[in-house]
């Protein structure tokens, strides 16, 4: 679990991305790629929640969405590659 905390801290200290835990939009964690903001962020407590966070960061890193399927694929592949690191 200590490893997960270190990764979480590294992700949250990224100056390019804003984390909003108390956002009023939607009811689950999601990313706004234009403003580089992740809403409804919650602390990591498992590898699954780490993957969810990396997936949302992947949406921001992928840039402009092309279509929904491609956008989700790119975000998922970005998260998979980060998990491999």
C-alpha cells in the first residue's frame, strides 16, 4: 500500500493537473481535458483505483477527443502503460 501512496502523491503533485474532490459536476471521477482538471478524485486504496486515476489522467494526456471509443481506448492504453512502469 505504501507504493500506491507514493504513486498517488506523485500524480497529485503534477502542476499541470488540478484535482477537485468536491466538484458539483457528475457523480463519479472524470477528467476535463480542456481545463486539465480531474473531478471527484478520491484517494487511492487499491490497484483498481490507481488504474482509474491513471485512466482519467490519460484522458488529459491524450488531448482532444476524436470520438468516444477512440478517446476511451487512448486513455486506457495510457493507463496500462503507466501501470507497467
